[in-house]
C-alpha cells in the first residue's frame, strides 16, 4: 500500500454517513448521472415521504364505484359515504382529513396514482420495505439501495475528496433513524443522515443532547461535539440553514419538523437533489378507526398530520420562492387488506395509492380507482395497476431529465414504462422561458383531432392511456418550419381519458384529451 | 565496533513508517487552569480502596474486563458471570500467555531478501543489518498486535502496554530490532512482577541504554539523559514532594557511568548484551541532596563499580515518592487519567503503602485496586476514553474479526492494524516521547486528547466500514464485523431491548439513555411500533439460518442499528 493512498483512505469521515449509490446497469447509470448533474444545475429537489407501517389505501383514497360492496367487506372501518371528500368527475373520494390534499388536487398540484405495488407482493414489513428501498424484484435479494448502487458506479472515489467543486453538497439527505438502505451502496453509504430533528438543531447551535450528570457525561458531551465538528457536510448544511431566518408556520409533529428542515435547506441553497423523510404508525391492525365515528381514530389522526404537514410545507415553499423546483412523493411498503378485521383495523395488504405533489405535478389521477365486488374474502388483495418502479422512473426521468429511461430492477434488461407525473418536463433549451403552446382541437374528441404547436425540431407524439401504456406513436419525424400541425384518428379507441405525450427536441409536455 | 546512537537511522524510518506520527497535542492549551480541574466532578468520589460491596453486575464485570484487557465479548461475560471479583482477577492474573517468536515474514514486502534470516525463521538473534531493521521492527509490531488479539482472558498484554506507556522506548529511535524485542521480553517478564527489579533490568537494558543514551554516559563525557528520566519520569515523578535536585541528576548519572552496550553482540548473531566497563566508570563519591537523606554512595573501583547501581536503586526505592509515583501511573492508566485530590488521598496514598509493604511487588496492589469501591464508582465506570488499541482491538474481540491464519498473513493483517491505530494517535512501541502517550498525563485534557474532529471521524469510519463494506487494512484485506454471530451470543436477541442493552454492556462504557435506546430500536424495527416485528424476523431467521431471504431481512436491520450504536459517543468510552 502506498503511503499516500493509505492516508487518504483512512482520512475519510462519515460521522454522518453518507448518500446515494449504484447499479451495474450502464444504461441506468448514465441516465441518472445526467439526472443528478441536472438536479444540481437546476436546483430541483425530490422529497420522498415514507409512510412506515403500510398505509390503508382504501381508507385514504376511497373508491366510490360500488360503495355497498366496500361497506360489505370493510364493515369495521368503512366511513359513511356522505362523510367523504368526493372528487368531482371521478369515482373516488379523499378521506375527510385530507381537505388540503383535495384542494391541492383541485389546483392540479397533486396527483393520485391508484394501486401502486409490485408483482408477488411480500407481506412482511421488513422485506417489503427492503424491496421498495432497494428497487429489487420481489424475489431478488439486494442489500443496497437502488440510488446507492448507482452513485457508487458514478462516484467510485466517494467519500475521498468529497465535497468538491462539482459536488459541494451532500448527495442525499435523510432525516430520522439511521442510514436507510435506499442510499446504501455496495461499498459505501452516500446520504447525510440527521438521526433526528434534534440533531439538526444541535448542529446549528453547536449543542449536544442532554448527557448523564457527572464526569462520564462530560466526556460524552465532549465526544459528541467533536463528532459534530467532524461531519464533513456539517458546515455546508449549517451554512445553508443559517441563510433562512423565517419560515411559515408548521404544526409540531415529527413529519412537519422534518419537512420544515428540508424546506429550510432547499431555500438556503443546498443543492441536494434527494431527501428522505419518514412518518411512522401506519400499521393499523387494530383501532384504526373509532367505532362511534369512523372518521376519527388513529388512521384519521395520521392522515390529518400528513395533510397538515404537506400543506404547511407547500405554503412554506411558496413563501421561500422554491415551490416550482420541489416535488414530493408519498410511499408505503404496502397497502392493507380489502377485508377489515374485527379489531376495527386492517391487516397487511398489497397495492395502494401514491401521491405525487408539487407545483409541477401533472395533476389528476392515473389508473382506475380499485373495483370492489363485495364478495372478497380475507386473503383477497387489490390488483396492482402500477409497479412502484414505474413511478420512480417517471419522476426521476421527467423531473430531472426529459430523455431518461431508468431501469430499476437488478435485472438490467428489465424496463419500466413511464407514466406522466410532471407537468412541465425539465426544459433544457437555451431559452427555457419560451413555452410550447400546444393546441388540441376538438377536445373532447369524437373521431379525429388536430394537434398544433410551434416547433422546428425533432418531434415525437405518443398517445398513452391513464395507466401509462403506450397506445400509439402518432407522429415521429422532423417538424418542417412552424407552426407544426398534425391530424390524427381516435376512432379505434374506446371512450375515456387519454394523454398526448409531445416531445419537441428536449422539451416534453403532456395534453389530456377525452374521447367521447 | 560501530556504535549506534538513538535516532541515528531516522532517515531510513520514513521509508517504513507508513503513517507519520500523529501529534494529538498540537494546538492544545497545555496550561492547567488550577481553579478549574478538567473534570472537577471526579472530586465527588469519596470511596477509596475499601472493597466494593455493591452488586457485581454484568456491567461491573464488563468494566473490569475492559480495563484489564482489550475489550470484552459475550463469551467472556458468559464465562465469568456470577464468579465474583476475586475469581475473575485470579483468572486474569494467572493466565500466562505463550506466543511464538516473531519470524521473518517480511521478505515478500521487502525489495531484498534478508541474507541472515530465512523466511519463516526467527530474526530476534540476527545480527544488526540496517537494511532490514525497519522490516523487522514492523514484524515485531505486528507480532505485538497479534499477541493482544490472540490472548484470552489475561491481564498480561494490557500490563505490557501499561509498562510501555509508563517506561517507554521508541522502537524507531532504537532501530535495532533485537534490542526492541528484548525490551519487550524484559517488560513481559516483569509485567506482573517487582517494580524495583524491573527498573534495575531497564536501567541496563540494551534498548534503553540506546534510547536514553546511557550507553554514551561515561566519566569523561557524562550524559544525564537517563539519570534525569529515571527520577523524573520513571521513579520519583514530579509530585509536589518530589524535590530531587539538579545535583542529584548529576550524581545518578555518575553512578551509572560504565554501563554500556557490548556492540559486538549487536553486530554479531546472538542476544544483545549490556556490559559494565570499569574504565568508563566514575569512581569518586556521589553525594545526594536532603531529598535522598544526604546519602553518599562511595565510588568503587573495577567491576565493583557495577554494584553502585544496587545502592542507587535502594536509595530511590526507599523514598516514599517512588511508590506514590507508580501508584499514580497505575491509576491514570487503569482507573482515570485525571487524579482528583480525593483520589490522591483515598487511593494513591494507601495504594503506595501496599506497594511498599510488598517490597514493590505490584500484584497485591493491583488486586486491591481492581476490587475497590473506588474502581466501581459510577463516576469511574465508563469515564475513560478508549485508547486506539482498546478501541480497535476491542472491536476485533467483540465481533470476531479476522485473525491471521499464518505468519505471512500476520504481517499483512496486523501491520494494517498497526498503521490504522497509528493514524488515530497510537503506534504501538513508539509513544511520541519518553513520557509516553500524552492522554495519560497531559493536563488539562488528558484522555480527551485521543478525540478530535479528525480522529473521531476515523474511528467512526472504522465501525461504519467494518459493518457495511469491510474495513480496508491493506489492498487485499477488507475486514468485516460478524454482527450476526455477536448477536446470536446475546441472551435474548429476539427482544430488541435485551439486544440493545447487552450490546451496550459489551461495547459501551455506560448505559444508553432511553431516547438513544429508542432511536436504535426504531432502526431495528424499520420504524414499526411493535417489538414483535423484530422478534418475528429474528426467530424466522434462527429457525432456518440457511434461508438467505430471512437472513437478509435481519441483516438489513442489524447493520444500520449497529452502525448507529457504534457511532454513539458512549462507544468511545470504557
């Protein structure tokens, strides 16, 4: 061993262990590298909110298609239909606690994605959490996170000589618990971990948590201070936080306290693209609701907290002027059973809805609200409509880079089709302010429609359904001068909602259309 | 015959010493604030050497074992549980340890092949060869680490480190590997023996004669280096009652004139020898100050001059400061680096009494100390910051990390540990100076000196990497901690509370507070509220340990939980 290498090796510190890592899959690697560089260039951030324990999707976004059937199979937890927050022009409703999420939905700033999961659902919290964090298939065993493996191939020297000019900030920040598998690579962890909210404020104040009284406690205080000072990103995070002296009010709960820090760091200029925060308690085997009033109880309280926290976060982002460059996403290791149990609760299930929110959200909903027939038995589960890796892929691709094709499974040949989640795809043209104005006429469509816009570039127009499936490529080729116009037929498609995915050069935009 | 002066080969050392010596005291405020002792609360301990009469719990047992050896593991706790202090001490004090001599395992690393010593053969009698001394010294150091790693439930290796910290040579300054080896063996021989006999052997030891240049002290050109340190650092100290004078230093130096090295023994095959050369001896009378009772040592002619040394040691060891001095050294190394006034009165003074009563046999005093109420006081248990060897080798013991399978690997693996521990401030065999490692004596910081923002980061990097991706010792050695086997040995690993508690007893100096326990438990439970999710995962794994999926589920929780546990400040304490 050369002396220099040795010393460098021994010199790294991960007192707060560190970030994202990587994949052997080169296609994926290349893409995400661009994503992260772009994230730095554009200061875009994605906040992952992990709902620990398995959130009951059927009591969060409630299908109204056959309410009698729902009542029949979930007699212990179902609410009265008239208590729900019905969403106009759809067949689902929000839980009554989710008033703010509903208004975000109505503003087009929150998207509901129905029935997200993965094939061969595992019902263990631990195993299913690992699957969501590692991006593995249900039968693959990976001990690293999908982001962790990626960063490892792109940053093989990390943490030596990090932070540096190109990457001055943590590659990821997570709050709560220790370092999650998400950001764990094969050889190194990549996230800066704030073990709890207090440790963030201790960092700001150069203080440490209470220590035992006496000489042993004095030593502990000293060591903690030294550990704090050794955190390689500590100074950077502290500087970012100190630039922000006022934030909009947040409620005082674990999730809000975390989101408050995230907003502060983003507003303070930290150019970290990925944040993970957590909220616990969703494992509602019993007393999920209060029997006297099903709109109350444990689950209602948690959804209230989620609702209030996200709204406070959104308002703060607006106040800080960062709302247009932050997207958020909720996920949970699974949903819960269709059939409720006699302890006023629900047991481990499968697919569940996800929320994707932010000013740049595509809005609306994807997929169909689950169909309940009324004859389901205890072991029945909701059918998955979207693989969670489709959503990851879509968000990363559309939020950080318009041309990305991200593969998530450890199997490099496996690809996941994208679904529209971002309204204005990342704009890489030299004059990003130049907006594409896409005209679609007529809409709703009976048989034929005409799409037109200004362009003088390569153009591709895809028709996709609300599940993200590609139905037809309507046009592909170069646009001869401007304006570009194209007629197409919808005769062959059944009535319903469709999406036009229009790609012009590096720009991507979507237009919703309705077939009568 | 060519003489070798201390530090003469310093220009060669940088070629071998992969980590430049780390100066932990750089930039520290060395001034003691008299009105504000560093750790004033130690003064609250009223207890002294009276036997500890409280409950001897698992944590007390772990405390004792950590202080008298290097780390502790569940096997040892299980073996000595409910045995009582006396039985534990009896075992640790009587458990002598044999380890084969260091051998030539450096040929592969070296650009040349040692002409004197074949690969796999002992070099401890080989003649001096400056082209190989550096490689041989590294092999001795790796061997010293190997000894610690392989010793089981014995105080011996900890005692040798104590003596080396207290009465050091710097191996790189001496540079003659066989002298260094002999010094080690000399300390080993006296490790649980008689302090006075140790000092006598040390005074005329061929390594010490070079290190403090006693070999070059003669009647014409006196060298007072050793004479000063013999009093100031080794025997009398600098306590307020240690009032020896500069004239005493000169007189001691004169007594010791004539003692030198048989240079032929260095440059030929065979054990290094020291000799008394009457021609170099100062034969006049040596007068000592009132501190030594105005004692006069009459000069002697010829070989009789050698006997002046015995008279000198009788004089020094009659002085009451000497027993106090070694008592303070024992206390600082084994109990608390900082000595309060109460400890001086209630521990040091009576401990010195015991040492004197036993004519400087130290075992009785050590046993009394390790059985005392003072030693088990809440302010003492956990108050010591682990030195780099306690810290690093403690992990090796806790988590059954890889040991060398053969002599070649011994060098590869253990020299890796050597440089890693050097990098956090403690290169075995080479304290920064003749006073030893500063954390054991430097006011006002004491053992806090071990920890700064750089060393704490490296310490935590060790635990992070051994858990997740392997701790790199060399380009080919990535060492992983066997967390799973560790956890299996706990009494009830399926209960997260028991798991965390028993782990803290083993690796930490103090019980974790409730919020930290919950923090770690949360990680173990992946944020779930119910302990039974861990219990289920663990029992599922144990029911079928070959099943990779259930093993992964368990490891994916244990790893981050242990990462967090070992990052805690409490883990730095013992």
